C-alpha cells in the first residue's frame, strides 16, 4: 500500500514511517518541522541527537534499500496539502501532524490559540483534501486517551450504547478533555466522524495512551535513524522523564499524590498498531475507534517501578500538581480492538526500563536539568 505519514519527522511519525517501509509499504513523509522549532523556543533539545529529515531518509536507503519520499510544508497551506496528496496518491494517510503537548497548549493565550488553530484547521484541510481528491483514502488519525478524561464509568472504544427514557442509541463516548490540546483532539474526532457520516469517508481514530521508549527495531539499525527522546516538563512523557531523573540522581517528580492513572504503550506497539490499522482499513462511511494502550498504572506506581529498577538510590518527590485534574478517580479502559487485529503487546518490564537507563546514560550530558521541573500551570495562563 501507499502510505503518507503526516508529521513524519516527529517522535512517533519517523519510526512509524520506517516500520511501514520495512513491512513492504511505499511510504512518504510530510512535515513542516514545527516540533524542532518548539525546541528552539523552549531552549531544549532531544536527549538523543537526531539527524535532519533528509539525512535520515538517506540513511534508511543505505540500510534497507527502501526509498521514502518527503514533502516539506504545512497542513494549514491547503494548496500545498492538496498537491502533496495528488502527487503521492496514498491509499492511507497517517495523521500525526499536530502540536501534541498539553502543557505547551496551556502556557498562555497565544499557545492555546496556536494549538487549536494548527490542529483543528489542519485536520479540516486534510478532510477536504481526501474528500475532493480520493474519498477511498483511509485516514488513520492519532488521538489521545486524554479525550475521555476520567469518567466514573468504563471507557468504551469510542462509542457508547445509550438507553434513555425507554429508547436506545449508539453515540460517541462523552468526552471531558483536560487541556486545550486535548480539546483539539475531541474537535478532530467530531469533525472526522461527521465527514464519515456525511461524505462517506473512512477513518480510524486511535486514542493513544502515554508512549514510552525510544527505540524500534528499525531505528536501532543505525544511529542516524534515531527518533527524538523528549525529557522536559513540556514535551517529555512521564516514564521517559522519570528514567532521566533517576540517571541524573534527581528526585522523580510526581505531581500531586500520584494517584492519577495513565494508560501506557510501548513505542514498538505504537508503530505496530498503525500498521494493523493501515492493513485492515475501516469501511467507507465508517468512523472506527480503537483505544491504543496496553496497560495502565498510577503515576506514583510508575515512579516506584523506575526506582525499583534503578541500580542505585532514588528519591521520589511529590510536587503540587500544576494541572487541573482529579487526584483520585476510577479508570477502566476497554482496549481489545487492536488485539483482535493481531497486536501482541510489549508490557512494561524491568528489561525495557533498564535498556532506557543505558540510552540516557550515554546522553546525559545533553540534559538541561532546569527543564525537568514543571513551569506551566493550568491556572497560570490566566493573567490577573
């Protein structure tokens, strides 16, 4: 199949492109390199050095013999996007091309507006491009488990069978997102579902948990193929951040009591979930939702796991939670759809965490310790 990966220079987009190429698909990547720009803005850099997209593509050609096509541009530029879709002619489009950080979206009004405009309008442009160029294209969209919030009922896979006053209907699962970033994902989901219903498009919405890890079998083939490893309090995910703090001898910073539960997924499972969704497309007119996670743990439990695995003393520090979220909540997520398609999950293990210690140890000189502490507060965006 021909697969266009939007956001193909990013943490997940790049290894996804390699995984699909390695499995025999013809792959193109599209990116505007905004994520690299966010690093410059925030004064941080990937823990693991990353090459330019052009050098990465060259390295993949040398290692695998496979060619990846690239397009440089922005989804907000509809003319560019239409041209890229027409030129490559994809069977499937994998959509990662959004500002992906909740803290970044909560810095202030400017960052909230940027996130909403970039994510929602970019996705709308994409939906129109698919509808007008080739409605048979299967859209695989990366959502987030954060769309759901923490309802006091089981979280189904996207849809809920509702009974009310003696009548029943199948409705989208109610959402209570926790940031302006998460709200964009909800808006995307509603826009995509509407276009499936109104225009007959086909789409798979993958509500993904917190991703951990940095290597896939493909990125490990050559240092030039490495994907980024974010550690800062704005873009770094919780397990990756805890591993770095342990290696640096810093306390693991748990927000609040740490009883908040997170859905988790290994980066190797992320790329495999994308392959499974691409190779088993939704039907025309179908808006299909999978909860893309493999297990769940409270944040304090993740910290304790890292501390237990680290071969040295580790302290755990509880900070005032900068986010607005329930400190204790019910959390039971249904996530069977991808397993039924063939996913064989990598569950969080001591071996995986220990391998991450080695990656961090080799690059710890690149860490700016000040960036590990939270500086963005959900209520701090309001100016008094």
